[in-house]
């Protein structure tokens, strides 16, 4: 058996088409142009390309976007002042501070400074709290994108044994919370594995759905999973450089072997990545609607 490939590229394209229409309608009927600012501090290797992709996508959808790049040694107060400036800027509905930040900056302090109404990343404790309670809020983009992928590819999650590998604030923890809720792509039984898990193979082997978000290239191989598993691979690991200078990427899952055993699997690239950016756009449009009472 060879797995169905769950294409994030295709699903993201469909959602972007919907968003493009929504943005055009907001602009033409209501004079509202959703606005997003991305703030990058320093030159963490992957961040520059992520931020560029976010701005490019915003532009393609008719979303006003601004990109601010600050030196790696920018003082924390300067970044906080910039966040505050955008909190007060009516043209901007969404503020994204790209993580990770340089070591001398307190990440939590910066994330807490973002107005929760403009927190399109869904990282502010107000939004995280609402998410855990199942209230309406901005959902963090990667987990939100995974929920959409599961829904739109018809994966049954109700009652499923879902094994999540990796306990980050950005993916693992929110993913676990969302999938146990009474909601679409929810109602699952969750196991969250991490670096201190005693027997990860035991958990992987009985999983109906595996969500891998560890950041270790090809960590999960075919002999660790059961026949018919659905695999969502969040890993984006740079494993080399092509002749044209572009990074060669690999997921956390050994795609070539696991696809022969799985019922469905996301590729890297072209799986979760495009969905993350698309959900950021969705959140920005939602923020613009809310800011204008629409
Ligand atoms: N770094 C890696 N993923 C993300 C994300 O979704 N948002 C932000 N702000 N930084 C990130």
C-alpha cells in the first residue's frame, strides 16, 4: 500500500482563494483593508525566508503588509516600543514577532506586550487560555492548519488514538489541547510524547494518527508505526544544500519508508508549512473583521 499524500500546498491554495474573495469584499464593500506587520530581530537562518513568505502571501491576497527587520543587538525596550506603536496603529490588525528572538530579549515579555486583539499568532496567554477553554480566539497557526488539513482530507479523529511527539508551546501543547476538545478534528484520545518519554516506540506503534513536531530529521521510520496510520509531519529540517544554493529539507518522519505503510501522510516541503502561513492570513482577516465590528 502506498499512502495518500495530504497536500498542504493544494489545501492552502483552496483556502487562499476563499480568503482572497473575502478580502476583496471587505475592501470594496466596507473599505477595510486587513493589515499585518511582521517583526524580525536578527538573522536566525530559517526566519528570514519564513517572514518573506508571510509578506508575499499577504500581498497576494490583498492584505496590507509591513515587514520590519531589526538588528540582532536591538535592545528589548526598543522592540517593546515598536510593538506598542503597532498596537495603536489602526492600519495594522495583526502583529507577528518572529520567533526565536535573540537571547538577550525576554520572549514572554514581548509576546505579552502584543494586544491580544492583534495577536494573530495566538501566542498571548489570553488567547491560549481561551483556546484551552474552547472559546472563540485566535488559534496558533500551525495547529490550526493541521486541524484544517485533517478536516479537509476527511481524516476521522473522533475516538482516534493520536500520538503527538514534541511538547513545544507553538505546536505540541496547543495541538494536544485542540484535538481533545469537542470540535471538528477533535474528540481524540491524546498521548503527548517528549524527550523524557520512556518508551516512545510503544506509543507510536499503537497510534492511529501521529503528529511529529520534534525537529530531528527522519526520526520516525516505518518499523515504528502501524499499518494504516495517518502521519502529519511538522518537521522542517535542513539536511543539505542543493547546487542552486537552496536548502534541502526533510521532515521528522522518514517519508520514503513510512509512505509505504501509512494510509495518508503529509510531505515536507508542501505539507504543514503552507498551511501555517495560510492560517496566519485567516487570523489577520478575522482580526480586521473584529476590529471593524464586521
Ligand atoms: N517561529 C516558528 N514558527 C513560528 C510561528 O508560527 N510564529 C512565529 N511568530 N514565529 C515562529
